[in-house]
């Protein structure tokens, strides 16, 4: 368990460990190849910040499977959020870095957790401002339910039934120094 | 993280962390200007008023474009075509504008402190776009951003600011911004145009241009502000140009690859020769482009949800 476990008194349950994340990503990579009949015209666009790490990992696996380098971009959806300026300070804006055209591409958006669907909505709007993809698909490591918009994922690492009071935390080596997914219970 | 303030009035009041936060946000915003469709919805439904009591092309246009790229509605008011010419006081103009519920008012005014007057009385966020010879904070921020973008850091750099230091709000804001971010500043100009109390500003002063630029990483040339000077501060522009103008010959006394900046508008042939202004180390047009990113960042950061105390 990560170091913060000690200082966090909320109840935790680990739902994925490093091996489970690796297996899930490998399966999702195969599903992507199967569904798209190869990797032609595919691009991966990760949502800041852990979605970008996941997109890079998927790209590595796609290379192992199909021998092709699938380009990876990073999309920051902050400026497309539907709660900007409503309450509290503005969230930090990070860089969108997509060094390829998305026109006529099969874009796979990659995020760590699918929850209300609002982030995905923002990502779709942000993506459409950058061009006109042929098709957009969504890959997530965890789908925890509780959708507030008509959005679903095409590829899911793990479906996790949760209560709205709970929090799902994805930790990745690149950002957190450890791989794992935990549920935090906010009721004390 | 947000700016811990309602307004941006001066560099003097900013904490170094706030400066870095604005620069980091601008760094993220800059990408929007490279898109084919230059618009994001972040400030949809927000109203931004450009209230300009002094001539301005680049600053006013820059704020207007920045606001529009963020989807705000931007309204320009120039002093020559408004009730200002009918004798309305600044405060009455401000109150009238407030009644129209703007979210941000950007003001340029010849009187130092005019933005503060509005900030204390209006609910809207006020951004100082230049108040007399006092401050021009967004110019200083875009200059820092441009330097950081090119050189990768601010801390430990040496910058020479040359020209009419005492009348320049650009110099005043830049000196403070640079001191707060660890830049060593040397100012040079005719004795009549140098600051009276340089030690308070934390800068070295010299009347020798070549000494000022000798080991500088960046040379910032300023325009001679004839509109703010009395009649007797300079014998002639030609003499000024001979002693303090930056030309190719002089540049040989500086470090190889020294970067050249100028806030504009340029007086070609006076403070800067065309060959230098258009030369390979000139950042003058980068400054203009980066001004958009800085102003987008500020408009975004200042339109957050209202903190409790507001």
C-alpha cells in the first residue's frame, strides 16, 4: 500500500493491484485491435493527467500486438468543464499537447475513471474543437457507474459498483510511484 | 489554486508564487492560439469591458482577442467616443458600467491609481492595463513569460533595461516582477531619465549603455515617452539615439545571442535600429503573441467563483 495509507483514516478497499491493471490494459489493447480490425488510423488521446499515462501504456501494448506506433496525445479538459466560475477558485489549466491532426482519425479517448460522464462530455467538446475525427471511442480503466449523461465506454478495464459517497482513486507508477486502484469511503 | 485576489492592479502586490501561477496558466493557454478554431468555452456568458482613457493598439486588441478566444463577450470603450468626453467622472463611469454587470473591467488611465479607485468600489474584477507612469502589470508578466519560454528559467538571469526608466510604467512593473523572480536588473539611460532612488527598486543604474549590456542575457529597450516628459529632459532625440540607441555595432559589445525585447510601439532609428529590431535575437513579436496567453490566463484566473469575502 502507498505511504498515504497511514495518514488517511478513511476506509479503503483495494480493487485492483499492479498485476490486475496490467492484465486489464492488455485485454483492452486486444479489444481495441479486434474492434477496429487493426490499428490503421488509430490515435490515442489521454485525458490529463492519468489518462495520458494509460494511453501511453496502451500504445506500448498496441505496438507489441500489431507492431505499429499508435500516436498518443494529451487533452486537458479544464476549459470545457461545465462548473467553471460557478463556485470556488478556477481549477488549474494544464497543457493540451496533440501533435497530430485528428481529422479522419479513429480517436480513442483514454481516462482513468468513468463516473458522471461530465468529463467525457467536456473531452468530446474539446476534441471536436481540434478537428473532425472519423470515430471516437472511449477507454477507461474503471467504470464506477452513476452516470449523469448518456455516455458509455467502449472499453472498460474493470466495472466497479460503488456508492456515490465513495471515491475511486487510481494510482499509477508514472504519477504516484505505485500501481493500484482503491475505494475510499467518505462516510466517517 | 487560484489568484488570491479579486483584481490585478500592480506587480508590487503579487507574491512570487502568484506570478509563477499566472505564467504556468499562460503556458497552458498558449496552445489555443495555435489551433485552427481559436476558441474555448471557458468564459461563456462572461462580460469583459475594455475601458481605455489612453491610446492603445496592442494592449486593447490583445485583451479583446484573449477574451474572445475564451468565449467572453468583450466590449470596447474608448475615451474619445464615450461620456468621458462629456465630463463624466471616472467613478460615475465605473458605477454606470457596474450597473451593466460586467465580470471584468480592464482599464487604462493616465492617472496613477485610477484602477485601484475602481477596484475598491466595483464588484467586477479590475485589471490594470497601464495607469500613468505607475504600473503596467500585464506587460511585465508577458515579458517574464517570453524570457522564461526562451531561456527556460528566470532565476539568476541578468536583464538590462535601457531608456526612459523614470517615466516608464513598463520599467516599473518589470523591475519589480524581475526582482521577485530572482532576475538581476541593471537600468541604463540619461541621468535625467533614471530613477531617483534606485536602491529602493533593487537595481543597479548606469549612464553607460555598453556597461549595462555587457553581461546581460536580455536587453529590454524602452520607448522615449515624450508625452510624459517635460520639455527639458533630453537635448535632442538624435543625441539620445547616439548615446543610448541599440544598433548592430553596439550589440557586438553584448553577449553572443543576447535576446532583445521592446514593449512597443517602436521608434525605429531612435532607441532601436531596424536591423536589431528585426534581427535574429529579437523577441519583439514573441512578446505580442505571448501577451495573448498572459491575458487569457488572467481573464480565466480572475473569473473564478466568488470567494466568500467577495
